C-alpha cells in the first residue's frame, strides 16, 4: 500500500496485491477480520497481506484500537437489536461503495 508518511487516508494510492488480496479488499474486510466473521481462507489471506503491507497493517492496528476502546467504554450498555441491524446494513453499504470507488 503506497501512502505518504503520516497519511491517515486508508485508501491505497495504488491497488497493490499481496497474497492475492488488494489493499482495498483488506480495508473493506478489516472489521470482519477483527470480529472473527470471515472464512478461514479469507482470514489467512488477510493476515498474510497484513504481514507484508505496512500501510494496511497500520490501518488494521488503528481499527483494532478503536474496537478495544469501544468495548471498554460500552461494556455495560447493550444496543437495541434494531440499531445493531441498521448499523450492519450501513457498514455493508459503505463497504460496497468504497470497494467500487
């Protein structure tokens, strides 16, 4: 993933592929990896890409810290199931839009 130092834009300047997975695919699937919701094959490909791509690894680390912070701050609160489903749909829609750019 080609980025300038200090850049926070997760979108790759190129669409480099590592282990058959592009940077755009890794960014689109980072939350499925963090949540353990991807297939074993996808997990293996994503992790292999992350090992060799510093930009994607940095983005993954940021998302992982955000997830940890949310878990810490929202431990005792449970979101209504309707809200969870709306968020899932919006995340999927956003991922599809980003993937098509």
